[in-house]
DNA sequence: GGCTAATCGAGACGGTACGTCACGTCTTACT
DNA sequence: AGTAAGACGTGACGTACCGTCTCGATTAGCC
């Protein structure tokens, strides 16, 4: 019997893929999202332009592939046993992610691009790192007895203030994670028995 | 006596200015922010390219000048006498502004551009429509006896959830302005005597 | 054994090259040298602007490439066996070339451009059609027994009067090739034994 | 009684006229003819642009007005009593004029512009400095007994070689004025009794 | 070991926007 | 009416990147 893999011709080069993802990571920090071009990515990666276009259609797509894993890791906070402490830790991680992390810079760039590009909007909806990470914390709280009502709305209530604060360019130092966590708990407190 | 007006040379054409601002308004809705070019604006306005560059350095700058007035008007809510009603009305206006209004589309485009353009970030900091309008509501509440603590943090707490919800492409229909207003009041309740 | 062709990337399009050269030929006659622009050439040729700049740096360079072959052909006169007849034929061809031929119009434009553009001056020095063609006639004369001394000075003596006459806008009809040829022979007669 | 000159309104400013002519002189040497612009001339002269356009239509026209006087002076050679010496002196002056003099640079620029601008061609025909100066020398020779036949053709025979030599960018040092003068006399010798 | 086929790099292709410059005209206030 | 100043609409400049295309070279599975 013949083992047919259906794969004919030269296989995709993993080396080229990695080179492109690393090039995007580097370029985002060096020149920023707007100045990052498909041409520049290909040249930086030492890769043909066609090769980039063959596997990704937008620079947003490459950026997403290059940063989601990092983002998820950075936004995962270990359980402390206390809802307030969990929330505070999460909000602190969120602030750090959005303002300091390369993956956070990528995330903000993608959110920005999504405002005038439906394709990007669809793309980031499929890997909603802020929503997923916040829901993870809230779900754990629920499991431990602290209920928050509708998960999506609670997620927005938790993430929104920080998100807005950072996106509108305010100084992140004035954000007080512990206070925000407490206010959040007060806001959703009535939703539970 | 010498009457020196200080006005030398041909004065700026108000007609050209208006034409550019209207062209930007139109183009934003027709082709979107990304596809809107300085060249396109000039041609649409029937104006020389240099004339555009003479008075504005970015398309963001034009867009801001073309939309702030509208934005401010749309986000001003009349006092109802009740804090809860005021907040609810404001949040409803905010949702409508961000999701339906042309000025809101412009605002989202500007926030997006600000993520990778320091010049735009500086620009929108000088005419912070969401911050100003929300602070107006909160200040009025304070005058009527409902205190909210630090105005900027309260503003972020109020605006943030809606802002995040809309910017990350979620369905605005699921947002419930009245519930959000109540949760907000509960969150900040302790800050006051 | 490795067969390295040294050819990397897509090869230059001969079609584009021809289109540009023809466009320049056409435009020179239609709008003249001064009104001929790089943009116009590209559009007329149905070619990208970058493609023109990739292979030529000035319109003069294109014009030269487009006209030298024609110029050389038009200024080559068949031997008649008589020095006087050869010179007369050459001078007649020269007048026709400078006043009637498209290649002559190109040549005059290039000489003009060379007056305020060192790059063009260097360029036309490398393909000096008037000098080369006149020296060809004079060399042939020398081979047939009529010596003219220094070839370059004799060339200037032969070509100069016609060149000056035409370039300063005088009526070419008053130029009498046969008389000029005779005067030339008289002028250089002593230089030989 | 009122002295009516027919002149109404502010008279033309001689100061502005001089400033423009000097600016053109300076700019020609500093940046060359091609890079010399009407805008640049006006700014250098400290004069309004409209003022320049009011009195001259081309930069060639200004250049002509600014340099003809100098050109005529530089090409006028004093009589020596000998035809050969007169011709030699004239040819030497001509070489110096065309290769070293600012007025000569202006003249070459104008001849160049005339090749693709009929207006300039007409203009320089009205003040033909090379023709006039050479005819002056030849006329004086005729008066002293050395006939040269048709004045215009003799002028071209005399001026042409030098003109061609310089315009085609050859090294002027190899031109030998005395030899050229002798060859010229030999060429035209038969035209006279 | 040759064949087929998809990928790789390189780089030219036709487009189009960039931001700047000069054009020649105009509209001010001043002389 | 002439002047300096300077904004106006127009359009070319040379550059950059777009996404596509055509090369030769490479690398796999299949016969």
C-alpha cells in the first residue's frame, strides 16, 4: 500500500516562516506598525516577497500569528485564592501588557487596524486575547463562589477602563489596579446572591 | 497715526478651508480612513495639494478639525435632575456616537491612528471629546450631590466599558446603558461620604 | 560542474524598453524637448514611472539612446571618389540632419541640455555623432591622398560653420554646401605637403 | 498749468529693475540656467513675483537684458592695422567670452534655450552678439582692403568652428586662434580679387 | 535516476500616493 | 498704478511601496 500524503512539490520552508515572524516582531518595535511594510518584512527576513504574500495576506495577519502566543502567556495570572487579589493581579498584568510588552504593542496596532479594516476586525475576533484572559479570571472567581453575572459584560467592565485609559494615551501610572479591582467587585456585587 | 494690521499678502481662503473639511467628511464615509489620501482630499475639494499641506500636516489633523464640533454636540446630554438618568442618557449617546455617527467614525479612526503616530496622540489629547463630555456629566452630578472621587478615574470607569466593547468589535446591542449606569454608581459609591 | 548564469530575478522587459524609446521619439516631435517630461514619457509608453527611472536617469539619456543610431545612419555618406564631392555630400547631409531630421532635433536638444547639465555633456561626449561622422569623411579623404592635418580641428572647421548657422537660427537655405566644401579644402590645403 | 506726461499712477521702480538684473547675473553663476527660476529671481532680488512677470515674460528675456551690454563690450577688439592680427584677437576674445565670461555663459544658455523655445529664438535674433561683433571685424577688414565676400557666410566661417568646439564641450585650450585666423583668410581669399 | 510540481530568492513590472517645488495668477494693504 | 507679500489651483518632480509577474534554483514525492 502506498502512503499518499497528498503533498506534492517542495514543502513549505519552516525557516522562511520563522524568519518572517521574527522580522515582524523586530520591525514593530523598531519602526512601528504604520511604517512596517510587506516589502520591508520580506527584506528583513531575507525572504522573497512572493513567499510572504503566499502565506499571509496582510501584515496584520503576520503580526497576529507572531504575537498571540506571547499575549496569552503574559495575561495568564496564577490563582491566589482571593478574588480581589486575582483581579488586582490581572489588571496589573493588563496594564503592563498594554503599555510595556511588545505583544501589547502588537495588540494595540491590531485593534487600531481593525477600526478601518473589516478583515482585521474579523481576524482579531477569532483570537480575542483580552476577552479570553479576563473571562478566564472571572470564570475561576465564579468557581470559587464570586459570581459576576453575564461574563461578557463583566469582562468589559473589568477590562474597559484600563483599555480606554491606555488607548487614549493617558499616563498609566495613575491607574491603581487594586482600587479598580475593588470598584469592579462593588459594581457587580449585586448580581449575585 | 499708523494703522498696522499685520496682515500681509493674500489672506487665507475660507472657501478652500471649508471645501477641504467637507471633502474629508465625505471621504471618510465613502472610502474609509485608510483609503483616504491627501491627494484624494485635495482633488475632492477642488483645491491644490499644497493648500492642504499648508494648513494641515496629516489627514488626522483635518479630520479632527472637521469632526470635533459635531462630536461635542452629540455627546452633550441635557440634565434630567437624576444622576442615574443623566448617566444612562450619556451612555446611550456614547454608544450611538461611537457606532452610528460619522463624527464617531472619525473619532475611532483618530484613536486608531494615535496608536502608531505620536503626533496624532498629542493632537487628540488636546481635544479629548470623550473625556470632556463624560467629565461634564460627572461634574454636574457632583454639583447635585453625587460625588465620584477623582474625576479622571471616574470618567474612565464610565466610558471604558463602552469604549472597549465597541473598539473590539462587539455587538453594541447587547450593551445595556441603564445597567451600566447603575453599576457605575455602585462602583464609585464608597468614594463619597 | 555548476552552470551559473548570473541572471537573477525577472529579466528586463525589452517591450518596455522599446515602448519608452518610441514614446520619446514621438513626444519630441509632438511637444518638443522642454515640454517632454519623465511622467509624460512613462504614460505615453504605458509603462511604470519607476521603470523609466530604473534604466535612465534623464530624459536626455533616453533621447540619446533613441536617436544615435538614426543620426549615425543619416550622416554616413557613400564615397564618390572625389574629395570635394564627398565633402559637399556630407555638408548637405549635415544641413538636412540638423534642420529636418527628427534625430537632428534630438541632437540639438541634447547639445542644448549639455550647456547647463554636466551629466548630459559627458553623455554626448561618449557618442559624438557630428565629430565621428565628419572624421569618417576626413579619414577617407586622407586615405585617398587629401590630407587635412589634425583631425579634430579639421572636423571643427568643416562642421562648425553649418552648426553655428543652424543653432543661431539662421535660414539654412542660404548655406551653400558646395561653396563651403571648397572653402574648407582651401583652408586646410597648406597643412599637407 | 499742469504738466501732463500721460503717466498715471506709481512709476516703475528702477531699483526693482536693477535688483532683478543683478539677481539674474548672480543666480546664473551660482546655480546655472536650468536651476534658475522666476520665483528664485524674485526672492533673491527682494522683489514681488508679479513685478518680475510684469516687465519680463521669460527668464531668458531677463538674462538677455542683463548680459548683452557686457557681451558686446567683451567682443569688441581694437584695430591693429593687420587683418590677421585683428582676426586672431577676435577669435581669442571669442574663446574667452564663450568659456570664461559670465556673459558668455548667459549667451550659451540663451542659444540652448532657443533650440526648443521659439520666443527665445526670436529674442536672440534681435541682438545677435556673435554675428554683430564678427561682422564688425570683417567690415573693418573690408574697409582696409581685405574682402570676404558675403558677410553673413564669412561670419559663420569665422565664428562657427570656435562655437561648435565650445558648444560640444571640447577642451578650448587646443583651439589655436592664430592658426584659425590664417585658415579663415585662406578659405575666403579667392572671394576677392 | 529522471520526472513532476510546488516553493524558494531575486528583482522587474504597471500602478499610485507621497511631500516638495515652481509655475503663472490672484488678492490683500501699502506707497 | 505699481509694489512686496503670500495664498491660490496646477502639475511634474523623484521616491516608496503596492501586489503581480517572471526568471533560475531548490527540494520534495513519485515512477
